[in-house]
């Protein structure tokens, strides 16, 4: 098992190096001068512009800027934001719990609904339940996040008034951040109604973010279960007289879970991408909204650091998925 883990870790190093190249090059192909954007409407003289560019290192060759960027990363330095003047790592780790909380609730919701939906659709293949559930999953997968989010806001927040429009909690509650996760901190605060307020603010963003992963997981679970149900060992189990639920739960589901877990792991990347739109729509103060603001300001260190943090989180989840493979199917460890 240790050799299996070390082999997976070895693949992460060149992957992360490639991501640093993408993160470094991405912001520099965007139009706009970060020095001029820092100055705003005040304007800069050519001499002052050259002075600031030299101070920030933008006048050096790109290869030299990239090497300096790598050296700082090796020392754990992600740079300082050009706008807020605060360390990028500290700034994003302050915002990251909001994104993790939203993404975690979304993936749990997507798995809790999508997995059973796909399994039952496979068991009832060709029935009205199968057709309705898979058609609904296809519609959910096809809906643009920004349109779906605005539609839910208009209906549930504007028309019915059931949920808040934006934010993480009502402004009437104030308590120190212990973990950064609003649901946990609101419980720890002991303030009456704080947890309910935090939960009500989370419902719509989590539903919007979970819609596409839910559809993907449901369809993948159905496909994987149908493939496994046609295997010889499943037919043998049925021939022995085992109950249908025992055949599905004990023999079929364990092998069908391997591609489903892969799908769930890959959806983390989708969640990170979808979180950017979702957080912008609902004014959710997470890393996605901060990335949008940083790109519009050409804040090179913040954009680079944000991309690397998101990439590191996705790689960590994929590593966990690979380790789960080894637990579900021990034969994978020896490949």
C-alpha cells in the first residue's frame, strides 16, 4: 500500500509544475496593465510607471519572472496582493473555508440524491421512473449555472421570500470566526437563530452548485450499475436464490462504485469552476468571487495563488479517490 501511495504522489510533482506554468502565463496574456489599474483614475507619468514596474519586477524577462515565482513558491511565499497589500496565502485561506463549505455541501447533496437515483433507475430499467429521472438529470446537466441561480433567486427569494438573496448569514448576527465554516461557527456562538440563518443562506447556492454534479453522478451510477448487473457473478448470485437487495447491495454495488467514485472525484474540479459563478451570483465571499475580482484588477499574485490553491485542492481530492480505489478493490494496488 505504501508503494502504491508513493507512486501516486510521484505523479503530482510534474502536474503541479505544469500548473505553475499555466497560472503564471494565464494572467500575463490578459489585456491590461496592472500598474495602470493600480493607479486608477489618477494616472501615472512615464517615469513613475517605469519606477513601479521595476519595483514589482514587471520589467524583467518573463522567464526570469517565472523562475523568481518558483523560488518564492519553494519557500511558501505566494506573493503579496497588488490591491490589498496583504499576503496572498493568508488572504485566500481566510476565504477558502467559505468555498469549501459550499462545495462540500454541494457534493454531499449531489451524491445523496444522484447515487440512489442512478441505482434505482438501473434496477427499474425501462420503467417510468428510469425515464423521468434520467430525463430530469439531462435537463439539470444542460442548465447554465448563472440562469439557474437567478431563476431560483427570483422564485424562492423574490416571489416566495423563503430564502435570502445573498451572503452567508444575516447582518444581525456577529460572532468571532473559529473555524471559518459558518454552519459550525454559528453553532459554537450559541446565538439563537444564527445556525438557521447560516443554513438558509446556504440552501440556494448549494442547490445551484450541486445540480450539474448530481446529474452526472446519477447517469454514471445508472450506467455502472447496468454494466455490473449483466456480469456472470451477479447472475450466479441470483441463481443461488439470493434476494434482489442482497445481490444489488452486496455483489453489484461494490464494483459499480469504482467508476462512480471516479466521477465524484472529477466533479470537485467542476465544483471549483462552478463556484466562481455561483459565488458571484449569490455574493458568497469565497475564493471564486475573489478570483473574479482579482482577474478584473489584473492582480497577478492573487490570480496565480488562487489558481494554485484550487489546483492543489483538486489534486488532493484526486489522490484521495485513488486511495479509495485501493480500499474498494485491493487488486488495483498491485497494478
